[in-house]
């Protein structure tokens, strides 16, 4: 019985620092993952803004091309 208690106490003394270290590592990983997620969200927002800007420029180019084509094509007179 005494050997069992000694063994349990030894395991507890050895495991406590390991569990503490494990919790610290887990917390660090969560902080890193949160930071990575925030950076990814910023990149997605930048990409979305760039896509909107590209779409606006494309629409302007298409409107100018359509206008130039329309103005240069002969119109039938009624």
C-alpha cells in the first residue's frame, strides 16, 4: 500500500511540470494560430479590395472600348 502511494506521489511530481509545460505550449500554439488567422483575414480583405478595384478598372476599359467602337462604326441614317 505504501509503495502504491509512493508511486502515485512520484508520478504526480513528475507529471505536474509536464502538464504545465503542455498547457504553456498549447497556449502558445493558440496565440500563434490566432495571429495567423488574423493575418489571413487581413490578406483576404486586401485581395477583396484589389478584386473590386480590378473590376472597376475593367468596367471602365470596357465602357471606353464600347464607346470608341460605337463612335467609329457607321450609323445608318433614317
